[in-house]
């Protein structure tokens, strides 16, 4: 299990780094993985088995943000919400699989922080079922590690709130 990821950026960076290492160890036919801040399109961390130019990695990060936050995707999400009578701001697309000539790219939006997405890249020889199974398992561990502090902080704040019967600090 990964260390807790508090709102502290250093802890978040460590949790992301640990998750990337876990992708490398557990995902079959692994080529690369990374985390992207969807609000900015910035690459937060990356790991590759080969040396890829930073320019290409940055373009992949921007493309990841566009896949989840592009105008047309946002329009589709809005239409589905309207069609289903939903008013909540949740995102409709959680995972996107892209096949290229030589690689398979799995893009996964974080459920604990919808502004974060992970990208896992494998060779075309990968069993897509195994890719999904292993990548989802690792992502669930990331989610657990990144949401624990929020739950702890919320419980701590509630316990200290005099209006809810807690004690003052």
C-alpha cells in the first residue's frame, strides 16, 4: 500500500511516484506510465522503459488533458447529464483506450481527484483484459492512498467543530 497523500504536494508527488513504480512492476508488456494534471495539461511524473524526448512526453500530457477535458468531450458529458436529468458535476468518461500501430494507451481519470489522470502505455502484444485488470488494481490503490487523508482531515475537522458537538482545539 502507498503512503498517505495529504494535501501536501510533497506527499502527493510521492504517492504518484509510488503508483508509477507499481504500474511498471504489475502491468504486463509495460512501456511507460505517467500522471497528468488535467486542469493545466502538465505532466506531474512519468516513467518510461526507453528514453523519450521531453517534448513528446509533454505533448502526450496535453493530449491526455484534451481527451478528458476537450470541448467536444465536455459537450458530450453535458448532453448525457441533460438527457439523464443529472445536475451533479461528475465526469462521464472514466477510462479511454487508444490503440496505435505499436502501442496500447490506457487513460484513467482519478475518482478521488478528477483533475488527475494516469496514462499507462504497453506494447500491442498486451492482453487488454490483463492491462485493464492490473492498471485498475494499481489505480484503486492510488485512490485509497490519495483519499485517506481527506477522510481523516474531514473527520478531524468535524470533531473540532463546536457546532457539531466536537471539542475546540
